């Protein structure tokens, strides 16, 4: 009988001890979050990932991400608010209104209901925004980013072409009413601006493709020009991302001979030496 009583008392003691430990542990549980990777980085947005790794005693009243160009970002500045959560979960936030080529610091956060909505943060990570074809930038749309092997490519720097956001003409001639040999025969990337200057100097004031681009002012930028043959081809290759192109012929600034200049069919991509008196579409570009 003594053995039975001792065993009963021992089991009861352990049950009470375990119950007390469990209650004490639950009493001190707090909301905790983990900052995870940042992905889909562009010049103006990114996607931040996070996880609520402990929901605390009553859950999170609010959770999301906060970010800033200074270290240790807080919810006092940029943040997402994804609502309340009563459990552990993975989540993502869209980090928006970012500035291109800028380093940002980001932390996951949550507010603890049981702690009077005290804000708790995950570890800090950082990322740098990048320029992406198709994004709005410096008066237009990024049309091409120079790659190794391109003329004027500089390792470690980001340069390229910006296209005007819409066409400057749906039908204008290349020449200024008479055939001349302008000498604007360059076709490579980086030569369109010099071609345009040469054409305007040769043909003078008037209403024609190169002059139309040279006179353009968009977003306070006035250095627009008629793209060269190779620059125009980059616009064709990225026409979906840039947007707004017609399936028709567009002028380049590259002269073929006295009577013809290069254009490109934006339906099939073919480039032709076409009569300078023909009416083609025009889309201006500028370099950055």
C-alpha cells in the first residue's frame, strides 16, 4: 500500500510541476518575426518575404515590412500593413515607391497584442534597386541596357537607351523636301545622336523625322534624337516591354544613300533601305 501511495504522490507532483511549467511558458510567449529574402527587385519596387515564427499569447495586431535608405528602419516611415494574424505564417510584402540604383534596408515586423501592440522586428537585410527594361525613367521608358561588348559599355556602370513613352509621329518623311547626302551613315548603338545632329545641320529647319526628335522636350529632358539602325532594332526587340508601338515602319537616323535611309518594320523586324520621301512612324530616344 505504501508503494501505491508513493507512486500516486509522485505522479501528482510531476503533473502539477509540468502544468505549472506549461502555464509559465505560455505566460511569457511573445510575438516574433523573421525577415527573409527580397526578390523581384526593379528600379521602383521589390518583394520582401517574412515569417511570423511565434504568434505570442494573443497574436499580432498588425504585421508586414518596413524599409528605408537608412539602417534600422522602423514603422514610422515606409511600411506595409497586412492586417492581423493569430498564427504562425509565411508572408510577402510589395515594397513600392523605391528609387532606382539605391540601397535599402528592410525588416519584417509585427505588433504584439498582448504587449499593448508593441512593435517587434526581425533581423535587418539590405538590397539595391536596379534598372529594368520597361520601367519609367528620366522622361521615358528604359528601352535597352548596355551589355558587355556594346559600344560605350563601361563595366560596373549602368547605361543604355530611354525611349519616349509614345510615338512622335504616325507618318513623317525622312528628308526635308529634297534629296541630299547628309553623311549620317553610322548604324551602331551610340551613334544616333550624332546622326541626328548631322541630319539637322545638313537639312535645316523643317518638318521631318530627325528635326522632330531634336525639338522634343519630355520630362525636362531635351536631348532626344532619332535612333540609329542598331538602336532602333533594340526598340523592336523590346517593343512589348516598352509599349505603344504600331506594327508599321519606323525611321532610323542611319542614311543608306542619297535617296534612301534605313527603317524597320515593327511587325516582323525586317530592316530596309527606304525612300526618304516615305511617311513612317517615329519614336525618339535618349541615352542615359
